[in-house]
């Protein structure tokens, strides 16, 4: 292995506090003890050179301020951001030798993801090119989550593929942080706090059935694939003049109530926030969780209409300083019990940052991996299109038995199909 030094220079630099999106990601990274790294490995076209990959890395570092941002820490260990206008970064060049280059690339990707990240001393970007018989065949790019969220990643890939030279649009984190200190934006924050606190003090405390099967390793990842679910959601939602997003939410909430117990379900929706002024087209983290309380009593059309209204309220109130939210949540939990803070999340990435799902012949579920360490209690990423969905489940088996979590996903599909047929 060798390292090629790539110099870069871009517009904009300076120091300042983290933006709300960066704060949100940093709190999660600290809680999970990892960089929550994003990215992956792709094959290179015939004739690609190491210089081509160097040019790509230079483009990324020059264009995106968050790629050339390091963190500085105060005496209490809290970070601020330092954006550099220029610098150098290493590109690893790895020769596969007699090994399978795809396996070598996978090992490089795993090393990039799992090695400790020093956000003060290194760039939040790791890239390598893997050669076979002297020819570059794979490129691996892994970035810390502090650089961007899923929607930002989708935009970055689109711009990078075309080497866009248009001016970067949207407020970047330094500017966002300045605006977030102004009275107008602080009022949005205060409204979000009222939304969260008001719901969490008013709802019945969720009585979730205890896990029947707490396992070791504790945290499980599974994948549900369905070609039937998208059409059923569209059909059920269309009768109410809505799209499939609230239908997915309603089906999930009803399935959760069926399997776990509580009729009123406080879910955390991942909200992209790029509909807010100045945030469209920006490659940085701006997504945050919105609290969405869904009453699942009644038939599907009733729950669907409630879910639609609850989702709109969640979207409106998903822009805030995470530190204040956490303090408020701790106060509510101290009074009502920690059970009121249900750690159940839904991230509907269809048509956005998520990947299209290949249509399976029939619906299927499989467990992909299990590991210890910190993770969410129950988190769904939903990817796909009008033809098929792929739902990735991240589960704490001490929160819900894996068999029950699998049954919940099948129940989602069953609820949607029955609602579409009625």
C-alpha cells in the first residue's frame, strides 16, 4: 500500500459553533461511540487511472466545506467547527496482489469504517483505490456522518458524477449556526420544544410489552423486501387523496400497536429539513427527528388521516438545538418515567436519499447481522420506489424480540394489503 498526497483548495473558511444539524449528528455519534460512517465501494470503469481518483478526491474536498472541516474542543469536550480553505489529504493505493480485489476492497472499507476517527486531527474523509495487476478496479469512499446526512449524500453523488461547477447552493453550517442564533430562528426552536414537551406530557405512557427474547449479541439488523407493499400503500392512500408516505406511517403505527401494545404511538420521524429556506441543495447534515404521535384506534382510513396530520406537525417542529431537547426530555422522563420516551424511529427515504429496491418475486425477510454496542431500540430505514421497497430494521433485542420485530414488518404489509382491498 502507498499513499498519494492530494492537495485541495475551496471557497469559504472560518470557525464557529456547530449548526443544529451537526449538533444532532454529533450527539448521536457520541452516544453510539462511532462516526456512523457513510459511503461504500464502487467498481471503476475500464481505463480508469489513479489520477482519475485523485481528481475526484480533490473535487470533493474543494467543493464541500464539510469535507474540509475539523473540530476543535473546549475544556468540557464540546466541539466547534473549523473550516479550512486549503490543505492536503492522503489517497490510499492498495494492490490486491493474488487476492480477490473485491474482497480487498471490502476489507479496506471495513477498516475505514471501524478505525477510530480523530475529528480534530484528520479530515472526516477516507478514500482508497484498489488495483489488480496494476489496473485500478475499485474505489472506496467513507466519510464521517458529521459531513452530511442521507439527502446530502445523494446530492453529493449526483454533483460528483457530473463534476458540477455551479455555485454551491444553500446555507452551509457556519452560516446556519449564525442564523440559528437570531431571534426568528430561535422562535422556531422554542415552538419545537413546546411541540415535543406538550405531546410527551399529554400522551398515555406507552406500555410496550417486554421483550420475550433478549439476546446476546444484543443488536440485530434485518431486511424486509416487498413488491406488494408500494402498490397497496398507494391504493389505500389514494382513496383519501393522500400519497403513500402517511399510509406507510399509518401501517407502521398500526403494526407496532398490534405487536407491541400501545394504541397511541409516539414515533420519531426523520425529517430532511431541506424544505426550509436556505437549506435546499446543501451538502451537510440538516436532518433531525420530529415527534409524530399517532392514535391507532379505529380503521385504516381514520388512522391514515390522523397520521397525515401528525406527520405534518412533526415536519414543522423538527428544527431545534438537540441539547435543549435532551434536557427537556430528561425532565419529562424524570416526572413520567423513561417509558414515555419511546425510542422508535421511521426514516422514509423513498424517492430521496435511499436506494431503489429491486422487485422480489415474493416478499421476504432475513436477518443480516448481530452485534453488541450501542444502537437504537427500533429503527426502520425505508428505501425503494413505486415498484418495491426494502426496509432495513435496526433492533435492540432487549426492547423487542427479533421474532416479534419480524412479525411487525409482515403485519405492516398485511395491514396495507387489507386496506387496499377494502
